[in-house]
C-alpha cells in the first residue's frame, strides 16, 4: 500500500463525525452491501458472528416510527408529546440501519467480547459509508431497552439493540473535528 493510500485511509478515519441533519440521497443496495461486507470483517472471537443488521428503507420509516412508539410505551412512557417525538425519529434520515447483538453463551467468549465485536462492526460500517460519500449518526435511546421491541425484532431478552444508525447525506458541512493529542490518552507500559 502506498503512503498516499495510507494517508487517504487515515484522513477518512479522522474526518468521521456524527451528523444530525441527513437528507437524500441514501446509499443504494450495492453501496450498502459494500458497507456490510466491511462491517462483517470486524474482530470476532471464535467467529460467533453476534452482529446482525436490519435495514429500514425510506418508505418504511413511518411504520418503524409506529414500532418505536409502541416500544417507548412498553417502557412506561405515557406522555403524548414524547410518544409523538419518538414516532418522528425515523424521519431524521432517509435510511436507518439497526445494529443488533445476538449474545451466545460460549466458554471462551464472554458476552462483553461479543458486544465489542458489534461495536467494531458498526465502526467499520460507518467508515465504509463515509468513504462512499455518506454521513451517519449512531444513536440509541431508551427504546433500545424495550423487551417488546427486542421480541418484535426476533431477539431474546438478553440480546442487545446496539443502536439505530441514521444514514444519508449531510444537509450542511460541519466544522472539522479538532486534533486530539494522543499522549493524553496513551501511556507506554514499563515494568
């Protein structure tokens, strides 16, 4: 790999930010497939493949908003304003992707490693979408704790809805991320 290619890859990583205002276009099926292929290369101890994705296309956002409303009600929310607010969440972007973690009991792979594997898969997904020209926002919120929603999605109560990823094109440019001094976060161990 050339120095130029390495620089481009690192530039993509450094430029990735969550973007809250997303508009059309969203990725097409080929672009999504490329991103899912990247996501599924994430570290995965014993290749348990705990990560799943569910795509909510643009025309399904209203129906998914209804599902989110039921999930929030399942958690005990009764305020009509809050229920209406969550009903509108899917319209924040032209496409949504749910990241799910199906936890498996394994003598050598604790649940936390499987959760981290999904986190790595989501990061690969976000970076792949970005290099293809799209922007994303990875969110969770109270609804991801709803057992009703987990059951609706075919999950077990111990499984996780690891996030709702909003995908589209940035409505406007945002300021670049400030440089980070790694020495504040990295130490070299010595005995």
